[in-house]
C-alpha cells in the first residue's frame, strides 16, 4: 500500500531484518526482449533514479544488510554466483543506458550474491527464496527493499501477489506470496509510475526516498 514517509528512514528502522534486492539493473533492459524504446525507461531522469538507488545501496552496506543482484541473461544458465567486477559487468548490452547500470553495479560489494534468471519473476527457477530464508535467523529477512527495472513488468511480477493474466499466464509465486514485506518507492524504480502499489498490504510503497 502507499505509505507517506521515507524509504531510507524505514530501512534504518528495519535494518536488523532487511535484505536488498537489485532487480534487472544489468544488460538486457527487458525480459520480453521487445524492441528498445527509450521512452519507456523511466518517468524520472535516469541520473535521479541512479542517485536514489546509490543511496539505498550505501545505507544497506552501512547496516550490513544482505544484498542480492538479479540479472536476466538468456545466454547464461539459470543459477547463482558471486559478483565479480568485469565478469558480470561484461553483460552490459549495447542498448542499455550505462549511466544507470554502471554506477549502480560499481557499488555492489565483491561477492554479492548474483541470481541469473530467464523470465520476469526472480523467484521462478532460481534459489532466491532459499537464499532469503537461509539468512541468519539472528538477522532474518522479513523485509525486502526491491529496486530496479522495469517498474511495471519484472518488478511487480517479482513482488507479487501472483496473478493470472488475461492470456492465462501464471506469473508464479512472489515475495508477498511468501510473506515478505516489500519496501520500495518510485525514486528507485526505472519505468513509468507504478500501477500495483495497493495490491497487497505487504507492499509498502513510500512517498519519497
């Protein structure tokens, strides 16, 4: 639901039970591989989205919050790896806006968990759920900050709740279906204004960064 308040302040309050999910800020801009359309990237200036995402990343590291990076790369097998400068950066597509991707990725701590997916939902056919549940019980990961691309495609499918489209496509179970509380705001999402903020009480869509 839409919440008046600051995402960064909420992160500080919940830091002991918080993980951060960086979604699709990598090479391919669109999981459906539709023709590139720069008008669909963001309702905000790219540099503003990147700056907001950088603040989230820095705050997460200050409080030692676990960070996971999810990328879509059809040329790589579905799986889990560790972030390595150079190796994962090489996935940048020539169509991508490197002003967004490169500065954000540069803030990823070495050995950040990287999940590669072949579809829109980051929980489908990956071990993301197992990773979230395996985080030390002393910390837990009851709350997840989700940021990245695309605001009205991969992001809501990963957040949930699971839905069946008019074409009969089941999106798969997602974060709120697994009882995680999701924290996000428009400032950290690449894409147009969201249409899904009130679909679950477990979605906390903050009014500002």
